[in-house]
């Protein structure tokens, strides 16, 4: 089902009205009139603001009318909002639900139904209205992921990767950034080099000498490392971690990724290294990572990917630890600082440093 166009849209939860929600339902073919609603803040997003909307109707909910919805808006924090605008996060999520989600559903990927997806750069405004997947529960980056949940999430990621593996879309869709070129690699190096000393200072009591040395090496060559990613390319999620996934048990265990602000052409194994490296606690990762990467590789082959060897998959997984380190460094410095945010970014970065050192991922970096 395509997402309808709604030219006028609210830019904050406070701007929602019963009339606009009614218009959104009508545009999706649901003849229902919203008479009242209540909003409750949910989630811990760093770039966006999410609310659950409880809807009331004139005479009960007619067929097809949801009792609750979830809406996503830009962050109220000016720094986080400016970051989301500059990096194209809000625009990409709108395009994802409009352009890519229908293709992924056809391949069997679970995604929330999108009732509205709008973006206006001049207003620095966006709104996404999505199916409420409750009672599914958000993963917790601090607590870590069970191995069973990791398997479910990896199968979902494989659908994304296989669907767009070496796809012609990668070079023709304007809103999807091309793989890193020399200019963007230089920008990445400048950004990471600027943030790295502040990251070390913030986590001085936690970071080990070995991790700091690895970080120094990565920062020094991060531009050349980014340019060395030569494919095969697909569309990657870019922030595939358990805080961005919902899990539920009925009729069997399933997972849905609900944050699509960062899809871009890239190397698929970096998503998997990013997910496993930070999502599993170190003991679980050590015990299960090779089997989980095999699961992902086997799923890709089952879904039609050819010419991608196990050795390539394993090396890309190892290098995925660097994606996690880079994300932890940059995101921790450019978003609104919170106590949970500090803990979350260290949970990510710290686990990735451990994994990268144990996997000798530094041997894959330029010298």
C-alpha cells in the first residue's frame, strides 16, 4: 500500500489535531472520524521525538481504524535537530517508507505500516505516522541482546541486504548517498578526528590503553579505511542495533526495525558487525558470533545472493566493529547529552573495542 500525500502536516506533537488525524485515516481508505486523542512520549531517540497517540472515535473504532498510532517528529533539542537535518536523517526516513518499504514487504521483511510520511526542509519539520506495534518491546542496548533475538534480527537484516544486493537503485536514487568518495572520506576523517579527544576525555576512566591505541590508529586512517570499502554494495540500515528494534512473541518470536533514518549504499557485513558487536554482551558474542555470521551468510545465499564468499562475510563482519566505534565517537558528541546516552554510547563503543581487539580487526586497517 502506497503512502498518501498530505501537504499540510503538524511539525510537533502539540500541533496534532483530530482533523489532521482524520484526514490521514481517510487518505489511507479508512472512513473514520477522530473526535479526540491523547499523546504520550515514548522511546529514547537521540535525533527524533516519538509519541504514542490514543484515538477516540464518534461511535467506536470502525473496521480498519487503529486504536493507537505512533508518530515521529524532529528532535526538540536544537543541536540534535540540526544534526538530523544536516545528515539527511529525516528526509531519508520519509523516503524509506515511501520508496523502499513496499519492496521489502514483498520479500517478507516485517515493517510497521506507514500511515503518513512528510518532510519539509524549509520548516525543519517531519512527521511519520506508523502502526503501533505494542505489545512488542524495544530492545535495550545497555542490557544487551539474547542470542535468540539476535538470530531473528539477523534474518531480517538479510532480507534488506539481499533485496538490494548490487541493485541498479544504488546509483539512480537521488536520496541514497553514493558510497564514500574522497571528499566525503576527508570529511569523515575531519569529523572523527575532532570528536575523538572529547570521547576519550569523557570515558577516560573506562577506556583501556589498548582501546585508546586502536582508536588512535583508526582515526589516523579512517578516510583510507572508508575508501577501501569497494563492495559488493547493497542498502544498509546504518544504525542496526537493538535500541532500534522491537521484539514480540506472537505467533512466534519476531523483530521489526523501527528507525530508518540512516539507510545508504554500503557493505552489508558492516551492519552485522555493528549489530552483533554492540548488541551481544562480550561472553555471548565470543560464544556465538561465528555461528551468527554463518546464519546471515547462509540467508543471503538462500535469498539469491551469489559470488559472496564466507571469507568476505567474516572479514566484513570484523570491520563492522569499526563502524560501531565511529558511530559511538561521533553520535555521543553531536547529540543532546543525557545520562542514559552516556551509558549507551559507552556500551556500544566499549563492546566494539573489545570485539575489534579480540578479532584482530586492526590487521584489516590501512597501515
